[in-house]
C-alpha cells in the first residue's frame, strides 16, 4: 500500500513536470518565432557609378541586382516633405 502511494506521487510529479516543460517549450517557441521570423532583415551593399563613355548610371544593390539608368543620376536623401 505504501509502495503504491510512493509510485503515485512520483508519477504525479513527473506528469506535472512534463506539462510544465510543454508550456515552457510552447512559450519559448512563440518567443523565437515572434522575434526572429517576423523581423527578417538582410544586409545590402549599394553602389552608384556613372559611365561617361556610355552616358549611363549603374545603380547596384547587392544581393538584389542592378539597373542601368540613361544619363547622369545622383543619389539624394529621402525627402520627408514630399515622401520621395
């Protein structure tokens, strides 16, 4: 009889511990998903180069690609007034 009580207590403590671990695992997974998946950011390298011979401005954004713009273009800052 006493042995059954001890076994029951051990089993109860183990199931409680497993439930707690399950909740901790769910919370930790939710935290990681929120902080690392939703804020996916990538680093970029920008370059603007004017080729006088071809009269073309090459605008390169690595790793996304490049574009050749006709004529001479200069890079400006973002305008808060006109949103351009």
